């Protein structure tokens, strides 16, 4: 039972209790919380108080309501910083999911004019393509479609294969470093909202035309040699990107 | 007629010609370019060459193909930098459109718990809400939904009204500065891909569930006082955001 003889309003107390329970995993994402009626009885408080607490948590994005079905725990979105890069593994664990990675495809292909030009490959040259699927609790979250100059790609693919065998989660970015001897110094990124086409919808297990975040990245070395062109497709319902910057 | 007795391959020459014509506005966005057959005749070159030039321009995002209908000029997307802010007017003019702004709504409202907490307003305080529609060639491109502490909002709204009367295009960010005496020092932004709901679809004149880029910004002064909470909804087919950063 909640006691109103204190400074904190009752609805805030209830909100804090429910928030803690969600954080502790007592109520899981996309699962219902107890009904308003049950909460009134359990804490001996009025329905108005319960509604106010729930309204606030819906506003905060912690809960969501389904018409006629009840109130559910919202999925937390992976909050990815644009100013510093964190490993794929860390971002997924941060929302309480178990990260994993699958190599969906790899192969040497004719580069195509756009990719050849971005990677500064010779005309009619080859490119190593590698497609990774990033998962949380074995559900698809993101597809990374990477193109490398063959010399770079072979090292990246070797490292990716090693990690996949060991069951380690990774994005293509996580493969840079000591093991490959490749160090990107700069990345240029473009963010867009796109509708999933048939193939993308199938890979990400979402309905066709679902809103996705497409992030195109070009990684280069200190001396401006291109290392990788990557098109990442993030599920819009699982990802958000953030940036803080000083103005003026 | 194109001449193959030079170093540049024919398809690249044709591509350069077509690209220039698109840039010069000879072919307009969403309008068809001449058929492959017409291009063959006009430049006295093979169909293979024409196809290669067109394929490259499709890859580059300059053209797009509609099954059974022909090849069309793609819309250029507004390319908005995340590292430095450019005026709304400039970004829209950069893609060859005439910018304009309409004030869709303004009013003093009860703040609501989330907005009150972000803007550090007292409980049950009021907030000034202003909704702007940013247009290019009189088509909706972006909706800016801004919440200000009343004292700040009154200055912003006055400046917005003045500019609207003068027919000047602006985003809420463009209102800061000498005229309002308000200077944001820092902005924290979150980017998400979302599906347009009914109201958003109507405001932006797109089908329901179209992919939109939602950018939530919190502007603060040098001494960390909140100035504005803004939720901007950008049409995914018109906007992309870019950022370049150094790693390691």
C-alpha cells in the first residue's frame, strides 16, 4: 500500500515502482503490465492515481497502450551515438538483449561502377562483398552490407569467420584493429529513412515497407585510402541514433 | 554523334552529357529522359553503350527506372549536415526548390509531464507550442513541432509571425539570433525512422506509413537552460543527414 502522507505525489511513487520493475525485467518488452484495477487493489490507491502514473510512463516511452488490449512494456531502442562508436555487442546488451552475428553472404564480385569509384578500384576490378546479420536474442536487428577492396576484404572476412566460429557478436566495424592490422581514421556517414523492399523485409523479418534507418558509411585510412563502403539497414523499431553538439 | 576515338569510353561521355542536362534542369525530377532508342539515334551509339550510361546513373541515384514506363530523373535529397547547421532556406534551395514556411499552429497549452520535465517547467505549467510546415515549391517537406517555455516561445512566435508575413522561409532554428535575443549553445539530437501516422501523413501529403525521419532536438543555452524541444518529421524521400568524423 502506498502512503500519501509524504512529499512525493502518489502517482510518482507508483511510477517509480513500476519503472523499477520494468528495469529489473519483472515485466518484459511487449508483455502486459497488471490492469488498472489490479494496481488499484494491490497498492490501495485510486484509479486516477494509477492512470496518471501510467500516462506518464507512456509519455516517457516506457509503456504503450493497445486499444482494448491493455498496457504493455515498450521495447527499448538501441541508442547509438554518432559521435563515438560503441561495439555492436555493447549497444545490443544495453537494451537487455543477447547479441549475435551471422555471416549471410561473402564473395568476390565485379565491383560495379559506383562501388569501384567510391573504393577507388580500377575499372572492371573486383570487390569483396560481405553481408552480416546483427541479432538480439536471435531476432534480426540490422543488416550490414559491406564492400571492401579485395586485399582489405580478405583480412576482414578471415577475422569475421573466426569470430563467427567462436560465437562472438560483431559488426564490420568491430573487425578493425590489431587482428586485421586495419585502422580506419575517418568515416563519412549518411542517414536516411527508407521503406523495406522485399529482400530487406525478409532478412529483417518485418512487413514490407516497414520504416528502416539506412546508414551509408565510407571508412578511410589516415592517408585517405578507402577501406570499406557499408550500407547498414537498422530496424526503425529497434534503433535510434543520437548526437550532441555545440552550436555557434 | 559521339566519337569513340578518344580515351574516355563512350558510355562515360554519354553519362556526362546526360548528367549535365539533368543539372541544367533540361530534364526535371520525376520526368522521363529520352528512350534508349532515341538516345542511340541521337548520339549514333549502340544500345549497349546507352544502357551502360543509364545503369551507372541509376547506381549514382541520378535516375530511376519504373518497370514498363521508362527512365526518370530522381529527386535530389536535401543533404543536411549534422555537424553544422545550415538554414532551412539554403538546404531547400540547394536541391533547386523554392523554400517557404507556414505556421500551422501556435498556442499556450498545459505542458504535460514529459515536455515539462525536459523544459524544466513547473508542474502543471504552460508551454508554447508552435508547428511549422517547411515546403519546397509549395510541397510539404518537413513538419517542425516545437515546445518552448512561454517566455522564450513568445519571442520565437513573434519573429515567426513577422517572417511569415514577409514571405520569408524559416525553420524554428533560424529564429534564434539577434531578433529574438535568444542564442542556443548546445543541441542534443536523436534520429529515428518512423512510419507516418494519419495526421503526419496528411500534413506531409504522403500515404500513411511512409518512412519518415524523426529528429528530436533539445536546444539549451550556455548555462544549460532549456530553450526548445523540437520534434521534426522529414519526408524520407526528400531528406538525408550526413556526418563526417574522425575515429580513434
